[in-house]
C-alpha cells in the first residue's frame, strides 16, 4: 500500500490550495499540495520534500487531521497541518495557488478525494 501526504499551510485565516495540472481528469481542480511518500521517508519528511519541490517553501511538522482517504486499491492519502518556516509559495508544479478563507473554500472545485477534509478545514479556518 502506497501512502500520499497532503499539506495544509495556514496564514491569516486562510489555507493554501493548489490547482493541479495532471492527470487530465484532475487538471484544473484544486487540492492540498503533496505527493507520495518515498521509501524510508516519514510523513513529515515527505511533506517537507513535496512542498519544497512543488511550492519552494520550507515547512515543519505534520499534525494529521481528518479521515484517511483511499485512492484506488493501492494508495491511501492523509492530510497534515504543517508550519511554514520560510519562503513564499510559488506554483512550481501547479497551474496556480490561492489562499482561501472559509467562505471561498466552499466555492473551490476541489478534487473529489480532498473533499473528505472539508469539515476539518472549515473548523480550522473558523477557530
Ligand atoms: N492526490 C489527491 N489529492 C491530493 C494530493 C496531494 C494527491 N491533495 C492524488 C493524486 C494522485 C496521487 O494522489 O492520484 C499522487 O499525487 P501526486 O504525486 O500526483 O501529487
Ligand atoms: Mg503532488
């Protein structure tokens, strides 16, 4: 079973979403950035690597929230709150980035899998 990590970066009452470019069926839809854990990596290490590669930022921590999401028969994905240590996010691997508040979150065309985290994200944006 492979594992995918997705990171939620918060700032000023907003969470950072990223617009996918691939595969075709997910292109244009929004997600929490991240990717697959590589052999020997912890979730925290994978998050740090993925967000460095995808956004050019340094993050720390991995505070899991919401339910695990099954992706097909072979992959499971979990969401983590991470702390932004340095850098300003840039879309190095996405079509665009957007910081959204609780209200804007409802309007975003999220990838289906990430919708499982909406209740938890709402709570974190409200609190
Ligand atoms: N995925 C779904 N939601 C997310 C992330 C980071 C990833 N928030 C899915 C898309 C791919 C798989 O996980 O099927 C691997 O992600 P990536 O390496 O293509 O980002
Ligand atoms: Mg990715």
